[in-house]
């Protein structure tokens, strides 16, 4: 077997095992989603047990490059990513109870997410408003949202 064939074979086995794992844990994932997102969870309520507590959100901007610059109009467009992380105190679970699932991918609209926007004196522009991304949610309640696109500002 040649080197390239070994690598291809490895990836087929690796992907196959991952798919098998997903199939085996699928009932556990469905049960976990049902338990986490019961009638009490709301994506519009800040996920803190005590609302007087501070919600710590980590935001990291990842610029990729300037796609447009108009000095006369005072406009700039930047291709960038945003890495947003926070803790959701309502979305915790014990992995052994759910087939050892340690994380889930949740559609952004189903979970509370911090709303980010670029603000300047003349207008307020939401960051990537038209795109929906998935939130990676860990059993500890840690949530991670990675978004990307073009940001235009004046």
C-alpha cells in the first residue's frame, strides 16, 4: 500500500468511526436537547441565576483583510471573524447521563447570545445580522460562537 493510499484509508476509517459515534449517540443527543430546552428556557433572557450578577463575555476580533476602502465617503469594509464566549448557567449537564456527550452544536437562534454591533455617532450596524451560525455548547455551560463575514462601517 502506497503512502497516499494509507492516508486516504486512514481518513475513511476515521470519518466512518466518527459517523458511527454520531449514530450511536443520537438518541442521547435528542434526549439531552429535550431536557435542556424545556419550557423554562428562553433565548431572550440572560442566562444568569441571579440577574444582578455580571455577565462576562469574551470577544475576540479576528481581522482577515480590508476588502474595500473609500476615503472620500469615509467607508471601510473588513473581512473578519468574531470569537464570542460566555457561560450559560441554565445549560449544564452530566456527560455520563447522556452517553458521554461533552458538547452540542445549537442553532444560534435557539440559545441566548450576546448581541454585538458596531456603533458610531451616525448609525448602529449589527455584526453579521443576515448570517446564522451554530453555538458550540459544552456540558459546563461554556458557549462558543464563531462568526465571520464582511463588516462595513463609516
